[in-house]
């Protein structure tokens, strides 16, 4: 099996397991059409389906399917032998048998509560299986079994279920809002802690103020501030000086 094909099968199986609760061993309902196709392509359903799905399987059929292959005559003799190899699942048509497609469709019901997989080449039965949410469909493509991608109905129902499962409803939102209001409005019963008052800055983180030098702080004296008076020197002429000297000598 190619890697891409294996990834697709694993992805589709995870979808049905996570959204619809499918578990191993997978129960597969088989009709005469797929047995005829397997015989024509020389394919063993007992060997190939477990390998393809990667897990344990239970291949089942119904009394209506066996009776249908018996009535179709010698052309489906080989398919009848293959069908009779599988365990027979009791149906509700023991008194009035119906066609194989109608019998398997009734086994699925409206929601496939028993989690059956359908293995068929019948186009009408395939369309019925696609309309029922959570119904995996298996058919043969040439010589290889193929698990079909989940139908639109299955994807839509799974999306709705996931939303209702994980999202909160409107009633729940109202209840939650009421609880929040009550919790916030009620005073606390325990001792209340004293609130810290806003203080000044941390003295350790603050820098100390630098003291101004005494020289800079002292004011200059007033005497220094006053401008000094300059003495004016009067020049005496020489002849006057000589006269003054003579007078001082005579006296």
C-alpha cells in the first residue's frame, strides 16, 4: 500500500473514531455484489480488509443476503460460497426476506447506532449509506479496497456535535455571569490586610545631595565690594620746590 493511501485511510478512520465512536474490531456488513467483485478480481476479503484498515475486523452478512445470492442462480454461485464463509448476523426479516440492499439499509437505521461499516458495489445501497451520518463506505476499485471519504452529512453532523460539546450555551453564560457578580459583590469574610500607604522614595536608591563648598556659600564683605578711591598726586614744579627748600633752611 502506498504511503499517501495509507494516510488517507488513517485520517478517515480517525474521523469516524473521534466523532462517532468507532472501535476495533470494526464490524463490516458485506453483500453479494462485493463478493462477486472480489471473486472476479481474485481478491480475498478476509486477508485484504484487515490489512487495509490496519486493525481487527468482523466480516458479517445477513440471511437476506445469502438468500438473494442463492436465488440469482449459477452466475453468482462463487459469490454465494464466499458470502456463506462469513458469520451471519440475524436481521428482522426472518418471516419475510427482503433484498440484500434493503436488509443492510435496515440494519443501519437512521443513525447507525451499532456502528457498522458497509462493504458493497451496489450504487443504490452506497447512496443510502452516504445519507446516514456516521456510516463508513467500503468498495473495490479494480483490485484494491477503498474507504470512501466521509460524506457531507457525516461531516456536517460531526461539526454540529463538536460545537454543542465544546461551546457554552446561553443559559450557562447567564449562570456564570451571575456567579461572578455575586462573588465580586460579596465582602471577604477573612481578615482584611492593611493597605500599604504610598511613601516617599526609597532612601537607599536616592543619591545624597552634595554640600556646597564654604567658599562659594560665603558672601563677600561689603568693604571689598566698595570701589577704592585713588589719590590724586599734584605735581609741583621744580622752581617752587627750590624756593620752599630755601625758606625752610633760612628759618
